[in-house]
C-alpha cells in the first residue's frame, strides 16, 4: 500500500532529513518552555514545535517565498505533530510495541541510506545538537505508526475475483501514468452547510489565485490542508488506476499543465494539476520452458549425499547420454513434476526464486545446468526453450487486484485518521489561537 501518507512529514526523517540542520535551529527560542497543544494525554512543547518548524524552513531555504506566513506554517506543523501523537498513543493503547532491536535496525538503515556508519550518524546528530536518544525515539514513533497503519488496513487486503471483474469490465483500468499535484481544502467530519460553503469559497479563491499566476506548488504549501502540503501537494507519478477515486475520472481528460476546478470529495474540496503524462506499452515478458530433477535434503539424506547423487545423475545424462525426462521420472523427488519427466511448463524467470533464475539466465536451449542448491535440496535444470509472451491480460488482473486493495486501504486509513482526530481531545494554545478545546474529552 504504497500511497497512504502518514503524519510524519515534519519530524526527523528516516531518509536523512536531519542532515545539515543548523544546531541553533533545534534550541528552544524561549528560556522557559511552554505547552502549545494538548492532544488527549499528550502535550506538545514550544521547543518541539520550533524544532519541527526549523526543519521545514531548512528544507525550503532555497525557496522560502513558497512557504505561508509563520503563523500559518506553525499551525500546519503543529497539526502534523498532533496527529503523530494521537497515532502513537492509539498504537500503544492497542498493544503495538517496538523493541530496541527494531529501532537498532532502523538506525542502521538510516546510516546506510546516508552512506555513513552508525558512529558517523551519531556524530552528525551531536553536531546538530540532537541527542541520539531523541533520534531513536523519533524512529520508534515512526515504526509504531507504520504498524498501526498495517493493522488498520489489514482487513482491506482481501480482494475477490468479482471485484476485479467489475473493475476490468468498466474499462476504468487505464494504461499509462500521470504525475499529479493536488490541493485539499479540508472539511471536518459531519460538516454543516455553512462549513461546506466556506470551504467551497476558499477553494474557489485558491483556484482564482492560481489562474492569476500563483505557482501551484506555492499555493499548495500555503493553502492545502493535506498531509503532503509542504511537499507542494506532489503525488508523484501514478498509474491512472492509482489516482485517488475523488478525482480519478477527472484527470484522464486533462492535459499536462492543466489545473482543475475545485472538486468535492469525501475529505473536502480538491484542486488537481496534471504535471505530465506518459504512455505504457504492452507487458511482454520472456518465459522459459524447463525440466528439473530434485534430490531433497532431509533427516535421511545429508546435503553432501544429495549433491553426490545429483552429480551422478548429471554425469549419466551428459556423458552416458541417458534421457533427462526418463531419469526425472525415475529419480526426481519433486512430486509435482517427476511423473511428467521433470517438466515445469512455461514460466517467467522469477517464478521459482533466485536459485532457479540464476541458472536459467546462463543456459541456452538444450543445455543442462551444473548442480545447484535451493531450500529444498540439490537440482539440475535443463532449458528446453524460451519465448516472448504478451502477459498484459494477466498483469492487468494483478494490477486491478493491487488497485482495489490500495484504494480500500487508503480510504480505510484516511477514515481512521479523521475519526481519530474528531474523537480526541485537542486544545491549541498557540498565541492568537482560541485557547479552547477543539474536541471535548470523551466520557470515561
């Protein structure tokens, strides 16, 4: 589920967003820290907000004009921090735990992604005035939220053949890809008529600014309430079937560079820009027809004994000119293919794993591989033939399955986040904000 956006945008990124952050940006701006928000049993301090805002400012230091005014930016970042805290708390409440070993692995991945050692990573963090323990805690939170997401959408993983048939019959599974940006003028759960009208007016106002020459990226950063707002609303390249349903039909008829009128969706009003489009050709793959003989390794047969047996069989075929299929019927321990003379049928190169794939890649038609080992035991392989096969139809079905699964998962987690936000006690204490709870604390 590669398109669900988590509320982690403004924290230290596991991909290295911490790098280069000035040390002073992480220091509190006030001698005495204060609470800027309460989210259920969690508090967010001014120093935490300042550090997260500084991270965003650092990302946009080359184009600071794209950012909204400081007070708007602070509110956007604070909302992201609130959602992170609420998700982490819900994960803990539902029994999700992240071990120190899990965090160790995440730290190692961060170091590898930045092409440095863990010791160098720790030194870089120290230079940026961030403690190693705080960094580990950020990673722990991210892992916890990812696991919460997986749990929430787990029930959406089942896709029936009838659902696939309906999607394909509707001819809505378009080929090709589209690069999109979007702006969301969000609506709360259960929005009334006045809230809907205000959101529509705001969306119309933003569209007018874009039509008047405002850069779409700048408009997204300043006005969008989506989680990807500070990334300019960039949805990246997506297959047409991966486009959110709220504007999937709309973008098909749009040209590169075109910006849509505001469109009502479940979360609010969307404004969409088609950045570019590209075509997708047929899905033609190389298929292999092969036979194999397997000698299993087990309690009664050691690996060395199995290897010796398969070497003897190969010698009888290559030097003794015995028939591969006949020996497969007689000696192979693969119950699925032995009776057919070891015939594996036609298959793509990756169907049987890397051990078989690496052998196929080196063989010509009629050749027999050297003995090789897999998880099952020792094999020899004979390549019969290869062919180019159009598997567009089969891949379309797999593509449709992925699309339906992803759409279900994306909608499920979006609904979950909206419900989580609406049922949680949240109080904003930023200067100039109304210092009252946005949501009342649920009764125990």
